[in-house]
C-alpha cells in the first residue's frame, strides 16, 4: 500500500519568480516536486525553530516558509505561503530564490 499524505493547508494561487524557474530548469527539477513537499509539511532544510513555526502556522493561519536545496547542491529555493487573509483564505504561494526576497 502506498501512503498518500493529505495537504495540510491551502496554497492559494501558486506563482514562481523568473529566477526560481530558471534555477529549477537548470537543475532538471520542477516546481511541483517542491510544492508537493511543502503542502504536506516537509519543510526542507529550515532550522528546528522555523519547522516549529511552520507547524504552528498550519494551525493558526500565519505565514509558512520552506527551503529546499536543488540537485546542484548549492542553489536554494524558498517557498512562501502567505498568511490567511480576512476572507479566511491564503492568497498565494510563491517559489523564489533567497536573493529575490
């Protein structure tokens, strides 16, 4: 049996910066590889404090941020899901390079 994890939160509109898309293409990887990890609570290479903050954010609606290392071993990609807005939804999730923040 294959274990399938359920999404922990809404992503809103998923967008990516040109720099992140170029880095992913050069690494031969896709945005969905990382978005799929992000949405099930695999926060990547963030520190323990940030992991705990993300776990809390899933429950309280605050901002969620993951970080992943691409296959080249040096390039990081961040994924940031905005906090829940007044309408009760998260507006967007953005893939970007740290330098683009």
